């Protein structure tokens, strides 16, 4: 069951990566994006706090890298939601999300492999 959850995260990471690549293809790195609502901006603040807490739980460097990138990606979206607009922030926002989705998919794939290889077979 645990492997199925991590597989869902791998699939979601791959889907979000493809979606981000489509956005980059459609509007470029600095194209105009719709503003974030207050709820979406607040969610980014919660995601930042959650990722900081999870840094104490996950010890593997790949997992910790994914969390640090999640903090950076959520932070850039939080700033965007607070009204900061610049070409550099727009580019960083898309690139950080792209890298985060890839790192999360790779880290989750590693955890799927680890959970299926340590599973014992019943007698």
C-alpha cells in the first residue's frame, strides 16, 4: 500500500512537470500569468511551513533537496501572490516549480523502489 502512495506521487510529479513545460512553451519564462487568489497565496505559506517541518523528518539528500526546492518554489509563488511582479521572479517561479516536480518524482521513485525491495514474501 505504501508503494502505491509513492507511485501516485511519482505520477503527479510527472504530470505537473509536463504541465509546467506546456506553460513555458505557451507563454515563455516571463509571460503574463493570472494573479493568485488570497487563498492560493495563503496555501503557499502553509506549504512553506510544512516543508520546513518535513526537513527534520527526511534525511536523504535527494529528499531534502526536493523539500528545499519546494520551499523556494512556494516562496516565489507567495511573493507573486503578494503582488511582486518581475521577469526574474516569473522565470524563477517556473523553473523552481519544474525542478521541484522533477526532484519530488525522483525522490518518490526512490522510495517506491526501497519499499518494494524490502518487502518480505509470506511463507
